C-alpha cells in the first residue's frame, strides 16, 4: 500500500509569509508525528497526534507554529510569519499506535528567504 | 543536556568490517528506535525494541534497560550501508509520553 506522503516536496517562501505543509499518513494509522531537521542539526520533535486525543504540542518552537489533523487522517502544519530560522526539512511520520514502528514521509524542504 | 547521546559521531570502515554504534539515554522509555537516513534524506525505521535483541539480516540491535544503553551492530559491512544512523527513544512518563527524543546521528561511511 501507499506510504506516508507529504506535499509540497519543496517550498520557497519569503520571510513573513505563512506556509502550510501537508501530510497524508498511512491509512489506518492512528498516530501522526511532525518533526523538523535543520541543516546540520538532528531531528527535533514538533507535535504528536494520537487518535482523537488532544495533540501533544510541547515540541512546537513558537506560537507561530500550529498543526491540525482532520478526520483522524490528513494533517496540516502551518507556520505563520515565517522566519529564516524556520528553514528546514519538515518530516511527518505515522504509526498504527503510539508504541508501534513509525513510517516516515519524504519530507518537505522549506526555505525562507 | 541531550536526552540521547550517540557515539561515535562519525565512523569510517572498510568493506567487510564489523560496525558498532552506541546509544545512551537518560529518560524512562517505552521503546528505542534505530533509524537509517540515506543521502537525499529518506528515513527508514530499522528496529524498534524495548528489551533484549533483534536481528534483521546483517543488522543486530541490542538494548540494556537497566544500563539505559543500546547498540546497533552491522556485520560484514558494505558500501551500501553508508548512511546516517539515528537512535531515538520514546518517552513513557508524564510529559515525555509519546514523544521521540533523537540522538545527533552517526555518519557511517563504508569504503570498498
């Protein structure tokens, strides 16, 4: 079956603009994660959705970042008033449940000019 | 202080050599993951384990919960094993529940 997909694959935006990044998890996966990987840095947890529970937003770096997951499936990560330090690869992963193997999408490379 | 420490940061080996990458962590965990990231960025989960040892082909992962330590071994290494290997742990307590904490990764290069 299809894996985790993300769109767009690349996004170039100007400082101050808002961007939306999309993640389509594997069908039936109840857990969905967003991560960020900045150039030369390790992976960083951003937010985690598990079923219908309130998401764990503790990794979001500022209130400019928000995410939602509609219908327990597709998720959108929104960054408002983008800054140059937001430039990174944003990765989405999904798993059957919280304690199961995570499957990663190909990522969205965001460049803020 | 990082919750997950990996060593070495960089590793170079000759084809056929036995490779070991180490991971130590400081939080209570429900599971530990070993991930592989190839040039171009794609991430693949190699193992998820919470106790003992798992083997898949030439890869072996072990974990010692008491010592909060895990190792990833590659037997008979091959140039196609060249990648970044990342250790990640999933928290199991309080505010860490469900979160993944990542090591900085080990860049492995295997020469023919």
